[in-house]
C-alpha cells in the first residue's frame, strides 16, 4: 500500500503504529486528527466493519472469531513502543507486557507502574456490582476528557517517535 504524504507534513512515520480497540471507542475522530498531524498509521480493530475515513494512513481490520478475537489480534501484532487506545484493562495489561504504550479514551496513560492498581480497582468494582452495588461503572465522556486525551497522546507520540529512532 502506498502512503500519500500530506503537503507540508513529515514523511510517514512508518515505524510507529497506533492501534485502536475500535468497538465502542469514543475518541476515533481525535485519533484521526493526531494521525494526520504526525503522519502515523492507524489500525482500527473490531469484530465488525466500522465506517472509517478512506485515507492511506487509516486501516480497518475486521477480526472474526470469538469474544476476544479483536483483543487477541491486537496483542499478537502490537510491537514495542507502538500505541494502543483502549478502555479494556486486560488488553492494556497484555500490550504493556509487550512494551507498547497504552492510553485510555479519557487520556490516562497506563504503564507497568499503574496497571496493577487499575486492574485491582476493576476487580473490586466488578465484585461490588456482583453484590448489587450500583454506580461502579465509568463516568460519561466529557469535553475535558477529549482535551486530556489529545494532550496525553501528543506526549506519548513524541516519546514513541524518539524511542523508535
């Protein structure tokens, strides 16, 4: 596949890929914006086809199979210092173990230092829901979350590009 370089932009940063756990991802438009600005390839992975912009740097990967097929595909294909956008903490943990950077849709970067506590909180909230407690799910996406996502992603992209060189 040939990539078209947008005039005035750097050549495609082909060493870096942004993977998006695309089912239910609320920040796809922000990811596209960042990918265009930095000329980074984006691979959206889902169990069914999603309507994505027809652009050389944006690829839709439909994965058939079981419940975790998309997660499995991402975890098998992501490389050190690639970036994953997901709210799935189990997938985040798998990708962090492979050396990838992980950012949640609200702009929280997950890494080897904080994924353990995030998983513990997830398990606690799941247990509380099983016991009948309510209000243990994530809060709704707000404008500030989108801004935080863009800011965090910009920092993560610059770090990854430095590491890949």
